[in-house]
């Protein structure tokens, strides 16, 4: 479900809310319904929250995983090169 970011025109309160399509929430602060929709695309960076797309995050995680593997095998190689 998409996350929408709203700004209340009455009191200026800004908030994010997960809402159903075509449903408009009330302001969390003043319960007013005069809201301006600011944002409705999950994954796009806003000035407020530096959210990353799940794809980007997955890529980063697999990269880290790979580096860990490499470090691990380096460690094992060093360990094995020692004479017992
Ligand atoms: Zn308000």
C-alpha cells in the first residue's frame, strides 16, 4: 500500500500516512480535512526522509555479503597457511 505525505492547510502539520486509494485521512494534529497531498511514490527520496528503494538496499546488502565472504576466505587462507 502506498504511503502518502500530507500537509494540513489549516495548521501546517505534515505527516505520512498509509491510506487506501481515494481515501483522504484527517489531519493528525487538528483533525481537519483540508490536506494537501505532497508525496505518493514510495522509494523516492524526500528532503525529510532519506528512504531508499528496496532494490538499492538489496544491492547494497548483497555487496556487503560478498565483501564479508571475501574477508572470510582471506582469513581462512591465512589460518590454513599457518603450520599446525
Ligand atoms: Zn491540521
